[in-house]
């Protein structure tokens, strides 16, 4: 009786898993391995070696890596500062960092398009002070900048969480045993926050690698990422087979990078999956 | 008398204008087991943290072995601390935990390995080198914390309620282990606790603190038998503390009855606090006592009975091996040398008045 009840409770979850995870992945697999007329082929997958696709893939990897490193570099010191603040103030700061996430993703990107454009707010202000204007819109820099802006909270929060879980006693014990500030950081704080760093890297790197909206709107068609290639295959060329094949390749990169990070983070505690 | 190792001089400390320690003076001798005892918020942990270097006093000096170390960081002091919640490094094995301090001092590998073996043996956990912190019970973790501290051969070991999180049986076992360790290592222990039994069992010297002031310093016997004021009497074990009047030398009136006692020098007709330990109250036949009363409650405590007796408007707490049922009519008697007379505090603040050491 109890078992039946449990199975009933799991029902909606099962429907979700099958309908929205397994089925789509199965369809991608099917489309990736067939031609438009339904015959078996590996062409859709091997077409990643086409120079346009390879270039897009490498640019995606490069920008995602840059975004991840910048996020990490910004987040770690910030998490430390937050952690050392007293209760009331750090709540406010965390809130401020999460606040932009309440706005629509597209709206945020469009806002940056307005801010960064040649006649935008930033250049107007710079011009007012007689400074040279920025010409970053439609460059990879603008894309990376916006990625960092969008994904930064996903890096800060797991690192901050890991850091706030470290007991003050443990830090004091390290000092008590003769450790200076540097030793405390490298032997105690860093290893104990590794799980947060790994979670953060995965949560920033994966969406950065697969994103296409940011490069679409801020790249002005000049920054072609693998996400854009896939989007075009589906939405413009109506070539679902090619789109699925490339998606599958991207999925492999995502899975490999997650597996790499997780195996690395094991000693520091559980990773994200 | 061994020499003074630590000298706390005029230590003052406050948080957010709340005075925690007010002009505290205390010295600790070499190889002494000294316990700071008091209720929470009395300043005992702050005192320990000032010795450890985790807190800076607002005023005053910490002298260690003749040198002023008031401004030194914790990692520059020759003391090690055992924390209440163990504070082991969760990402390291037991061996790595113990080796932490030694590695920082750049000791050789073989020296470190020998020390780990020795320390684990000392705390009865041989062979635990490769275990993880999570796989240990609370008592085992605390023993590792002690091992991690003592491998550094500190001159002083600071212990901040180290047994507070353990259950009763384990706590008692660990008390004996700590006494044994102290004797084997021959180093100074400074121990913080709010548990008076723990303090009485282990210490050479007990420092009773309340509201940032030292109330009494003495051996466990002194503190228990000759408390200097009602606070100490009440805090160290249970007591009957009754308002009385010192009629003349060696005679006190309590609850309308005159008791002969051994105290002198209080003057005539002075209001005083009369302290009588529950085990010093004798229950006898009604006609043999100086006071008669009725048993109102009876609790079996194992070794003894705890009995409440209502007599002359006061509920006496009595501990005796003889059973008296509830409702029994009994007489009360107290031997003169078991009556402690204390001056009444002049105001409620003065319960915390400083006693010159």
C-alpha cells in the first residue's frame, strides 16, 4: 500500500523525465543519425569537421573559457569579502547580486546592447568627459562581457556557500597550529571551497559554451558561436538532422567537461551531479 | 613552587560597550592544571582566547615566560588550543591533521611519522592514520584534536570546554585521560568549563569567575569547603544559602534558631549569608534536632537520597544515605564546622566584586 502511494507520487516526475528529457534526447539521436529521407548516416556528426563549424566550436570554447576564468577571478575574492562581512550587510550584498536575475534574460542582453552601442549611454558619458569612445559592440569582447554579467551569480553563490560552511574554529585551529595567512588560505580555505569552485565552473562554463542569444544580439552576426550554427540549422535552414548532429557533438563536450571537473572536485566534496 | 609561566596583567576587554573582563589579574604556574570555571558569559572563554591570541585585550598585558606577547598573532605563540567542537580539518586524513603543525615547522618526514605514531598511541587511537575525520565518533575526534595540539610540544595547552559535546560516560573517561596526559607530558593545561564537577576532578587550581571578575582562586578542596562568597558556594555544588544574623563570634541566628559555628570577626548583629552544604545537614529524630520539619520530597540519586525538608519557613535541601518518606516528621542538626558564614553583598552588582588574588 505504501509502495503504491510512493509510486503514484513519483508519477509526475516520471512523466516529466520521459516527456521532456528522454524523448527529446532520443529524437536528437534519431535525427542526428539519419538523413532527411530517413536513412542512416554519420554525416551530420562528422560535419563538425567542416571549417566553419570547427571555427565556431573553437571560438565557443575560447569565449566560454574566458568567461569562466573572469567569473572565477571576480567571484572568489568577492565570496571571501562577503564571508567576512557581518550578518545584515552581507545579506544585502548577496541580494543585490541576485537582483538582476529577476529580470528577463533577453531584456538584460538588450539593455547591454543599448548601453554599449556607439551612440549609447556609455559612449555619451565618455564623450562628455572628452574620453575616446568604446567600439566593443559586435566584437567577442562584448559577448564575453555580457556572459560574465549574466553568469556571475552562478559562480559567486556556490563559492560563497562553500566558504560560509567553513567553521571559524577550523581557521583558528590552523592559525593556532602555526599557519600564517597564506598557509591558511592554500591548505585550508582553498581545499574546503574546491567543491563550490567546481560547481561554479560547471554552472558558468556549460551555459556559456551553449549560449547563442548573447552572441546573436551583441555579436551583430560577426561572432558566430557553435550555438548560433545549431540555431541557424534548425531555424533558418530547417535542417533538423544537421542541427541534431552538431548538438550531439556539443553535448559530448559538455559531458566531458563536467566529468573532468567532477573527478577533480571529489576530494573537496560533492560536485554538482 | 614552580615559576610563573603566564602572567595576565590588568586585562580589560569589552564587546560593543559590554564589559567582558574588567582589570583581570591572574598568573599560571608551570605544569599547573588550571581551570577557569564559571557560568556562560563570565569571561572564561575570552580569557582563554586572549592567551591563545585570538582576541586582543583592550588594555593590559599578557606575559609569557617573561616576555610580553600581547600583540603576537596566534601562530607566533608557544601555545596550542583544543577547541570545543574539535575543529579538525575535514579534508585531511587523521595523519595529515596531526602533521599539520609539524609540516609548517618543516620537520623531517621520519620525525613527523614518529610523532604521529607516538601521539596516536598517547590518545589510544593507534592505527587511525588513514581514517577520515567523518568516520570518527565525537570522543575519537576530540582525542585527535588533542593529539594534533600536543605533537607540537607546546608549553601550554589551552582547552576550551573540550568535553562539552560528549556524553556523560565518555566525558568521565576523557577526564581521566586528560589527567594522565597532563602527567605524562608535563605541560601546563589551562582548561575552561562551566561544569563544576569536571573542574573539581581534574584541576590543581580552580579560578571561579562571574561577570568578568575573578571570584575565588584556590585548590578544589578550598573552593568547595571554603567558598568566599554566596556565588561561589552556589556555583560549586548545591547549597542551602539562608539569610542569617551573626549575633556574636561563633554564634549565628538562622530562621529564628541559634546555631553555634566557628566563624569570628563579623561583629555583632550583622546580617550575613549562611551557607550549608546539603550533605552536611543531618536528619535526626524530631526531639534531637535544633529545628523540626516535614519531608516534602524524596528523590533517589543512586549513592544518596535527595530530600527536601520544610522547616521554619525554609525548604532545606538534604543529601543523605538514610531514607525518610515524604510526610515524615524529622529533626534538623548541623555541626558547627559545617556552617559557612559570608558577608552579604551590599548590592546585587557586588556579587561580582573582584577578590584580590
